[in-house]
C-alpha cells in the first residue's frame, strides 16, 4: 500500500488559494478500483483544471472518492464546483451553516426568525448553496466535516 500527495499551486501572494490531492492504496493497480482519491479544497477554477489533469493523467481515474471543503472562501471553493461538474465525486464534505440555525441564532444580538436567518445564510454563502445543490443533483453523498468525523475508517477530520 502506498500514498502520493500533490500540492496544487494556486495563485500567488494575496490572490493565492489551496488545493491538495492525494491518493492511497495500490497505486500501481487498476485506477479507481485499487486506490482512494481525496481532494482537499478545489482552489480556483483554474486550479481545478490542474486537479482534473492530475486525476485523469497521473492517477488514471476520473473519480474523486472524497472531496473536502475546509472552509467557504472563494479561493478554496470555486474549483470544487468545477470538479463536481466534470468528474465523478462519491462523497462531498462541506459545512452547511443554515443547518445549524438554532446554534447560530443563540449568538446573535439581532432577533431573526429561523426562516429569515436561513435565507440570509444561503444568500451569504451562495456558492456553498450552489455546490450542495449540484452535488445532490448528481447524487453525490453530502456530509459535514466536523472534528472527529471518521471517513471510511481510514481518515479522520
């Protein structure tokens, strides 16, 4: 069993972002049947293209087993949408703020109804909402990556 980690350069200076791809398993075997491919953040749209080439050319697969969004900044999320559009993704781990309205509401000084707060969060995190809708449309399993989450009994958040 082996592993390979690829750090994808995304921009420079203040306009930089993150995208990391790694795979583990039998790396000399038959592509997706013998390995697990994980992508942490998607970087920008441009870096998503590099991730796609890495997956298809170097990893010999068009499948991402586990796609993880660490946080909803544009330079981490934009590429995730491209990956969902162009590759097969099995599971997406992404935070969904509007599913935690009760916890959020307790910390606010203003009084919002649950419906108002849900709408406000979905508007504020528009790209997160688009990504989740696309994932569900493509029948990708969507989970939240909280500390302690076990993934396939092999990885942990």
